[in-house]
């Protein structure tokens, strides 16, 4: 049974609303002012708070501020009740992190619907996500679609980024999270000798740029559009609020981030110990799997030879030699515009 904390100074509204909630099947805690509400929340953590704004002793804004600052209470869904309808009041409540806002008088069905929606927040997140870049992107997409906070990409203005245009450079200040609505973006690092090494290709539906946000540091890599791309920009504050207000989200995100670091370690080992032929085969398999998710009927790998070489960590001339060998063996189809994997089992099963 879910526990609702109802903080309301009007006796009639408090008692009537509590009765409706109890009839619906919720356990209800009531408080007649903000101070008493916080005390009850500290004694018994609620699953959701319904709180009036204009109250004696401590108003609703003060209650929400205390919830946000207290690790024990942070992340509890919060619905404001108020008779005030001015836009500035609405904006102030949302900026503080309120999940919803109902204006008095409200229908019982309206309140119950708002509560049900807030309680459902993040419940559709899977218990586990694969500790891979694909798993991380799946998790972020799920979190993006969850209720509570406004969806991360909702009503964001799309930004067109032409092919080869810089999104951010290594050393730039990290101010936002990026979402690929259409197209592709590569992230890369440059060696001391000026050689580019691509660390990831971010396809449609992927988020990137979050590592620097989490670390509170400038970007440690460079991001460039591989083709004409449309990006959505998500302010750092929105992304941080998503993590801070939801401990279960933060826990999964950290686990997935560790998984990505482990995969990057494996990439470094591959560069150090695997043959070039094996590295090219692994890269083709990975890119083939990525494209299969978008165009399963005919997944084509469309990267320039320079970009593919930078992803593998070799010279374009060496890459061309290996690709020619694969084409002669009937493993791939090779043109100036794309690579089509014909026999993924041969790429995966051979000893290089």
C-alpha cells in the first residue's frame, strides 16, 4: 500500500481529500502545516506528497526545499495544491522540482489521476540493463520517457548540425547533455602526435556528453557530426535533477557507466594485443549490429575510410588492405559509399 502525505491547513479540504485517498486504497498521513508535514515525513517516509502552498509556519515552497536538501526525502514525488494561478507561482514551483501542480478547486478524479501518474514514475525502468553503450542508451531513453520530471527531450528545439561541423571540442566547458534525434556523431581523442582515435559513434536515439557533466570537468573528447545531424540540447541542470531526485536512477546510471569504462578498457587491450585483421572484423561486427537496429532489412555501414580507420586505430591504407581481403573472401561487399556485411559468422568465428 502506497503512503500519501497530505499537507493542507484547511480542515475541510484536508479531511475530505484524506477520505477520498483512503477510499482509493492509499495509506494517508495528514498535517496541518509545513513544519508538521516535514516532521511526519522524517518519521515515516511517504511515497508521494500532496502539499498546499500558502500555509502558516512553513509554506509549501519551504517544505519542498527541505525535501530536496534532505537525502532521506529527496526524490519523493511532490504535487502542489494552490488557489493561486499566476504563471510566476507555477514557474517557481516547477523550478524547485515539483512534479505536478493542481489549482483549487480541483476534481477528485483530477487529483487521483495526478497521483497515479506520479507514482508510476520510473516504475517501467527495467531492473537491470546491460552494462554496455547500448544498455546505457536504453536506460536513458526509458528515464527520458518517465513521468515526474518533464521528459528530458520534450519540447526541445532541434538544432541542425551539418556534416563535419564541430559539436564541442576537447577542453570546452560541459554545459549540456546531447541527444541525437537524427544522424550520427563521432567522439574522438587526439594523440600527442596528432592522430585521431574515435572512441564512439553515436547513432539516432543516443545520448552523449554526459561523462563531463557527471565529473564536473571540461569535455575530455571532441564531438563532430559524421553526417547532417539533428541534435536536442538538454541543459545540465535538467540532467542533474533527474539523477539527484531519483536514487534508483542514479544507482543504475553509475553501474552502467562503470560498464562503459570496462568496455573502453577492453578496447585498449584490443588495440594493444589483437591483430589488425581481428580489430577490423570486430569493428565491422559492432557497426553491423548498430545499423541492424535501424535498418534490419539492409544494414549498411556508411563511414569514411578515415573515420573507420580512426575507430579501429590504424592507418587508412592498412584498413583498405584488410577490407580488400575481406571482399576477395566474399565476407563483405565494398563500395566507395558503404560496406555490407555478407557473412557475419565468418567475421565472428574465424581465428585471425
